[in-house]
């Protein structure tokens, strides 16, 4: 059975390839879909929300790494 909810900064950040020390900034500044109940206790996140977030990150940044043809005909 798959998990209903991930619990803890370590598990959540491991799932999306981020450092658990940065979870507060990821939630606040990057929109990572995680929360704390009543603003205390462990961080929680739904796996499907994390999948959606990581795909959005990919789509937002992938154009920075797509190979484009250089003026000299090579790939850059």
C-alpha cells in the first residue's frame, strides 16, 4: 500500500531531492506543498502534491537546460 501522507522534513525533502534544512524556505518561497497542523509538530505532505510540485519545477526550469544549436552549428 502506498503512503497516504509523508511525515517529516527528511522524508518530504528526500522525495523531491531537496535538503531538509531548507524546508521552511521551500514552503514559503518556492511553494512546496507541505504543512504543519496548527503551525506545530511535523511537516506533512501528500505524495501526489509533491509529484505535481516537482513537475511544475521541471517545467519552469527545463528550458534553461535544453540544448540549442549554436551559431557555429554545434550544440550548446
